[in-house]
């Protein structure tokens, strides 16, 4: 398996997801998809609501770290390699099919541009 960084609109690399917040986000998305038997996971109408659903503290440090890892998860590409019957198979995908992006604001609270996400 190969994990590659995504890029932002300016073409700059976002970096690959890492650490406990990235793992927590991925576990949350997988758990919610299984719990609801749906390929779409509702995040909530704001970052504050999403952090609450995940059971995380709603503070600036947590907000920044979750936001950064959500961008990295949304942008990265996964490539899987396998050998079957002498042929090499390569499959590409990502953790999510739609980006987890913060945009617009309601007062001082940014809202989620995408209130639901489709795990890849």
C-alpha cells in the first residue's frame, strides 16, 4: 500500500494523515457507516457539532488538529498493489470520496461545507 499526499488549490502538498486525531477521524467515519448501515456519514452543521459527535473537547487546539487531519485525509490517495496469478493489480482510491472542508461562517463558528461524507 502506498499513501500519497493530496494538494491544495495552489498545488501545494497537504501532507499525509498521521497521529491520533487522524486515526480517531477514520475510526469515527467507519464506525458511523457501520452503525447507520449507510455509505454516507453525517458530520453535523458545524465543526463544533462534529467534534461533539466524536466526543472530543471543543477547543482551539483540538479544532486546529482535527481540521488539519481532516484536510489531509480528504486529499490523500491510496494505491494498493497485489499479485494474482502472475499479474500485478493496482487499485487507487482514498479514505473519503468527498472532502471534509471548513468554509463559510455563521458568526464566529465556521460551518462544514460538506455536512456528510462518503467513506472511500
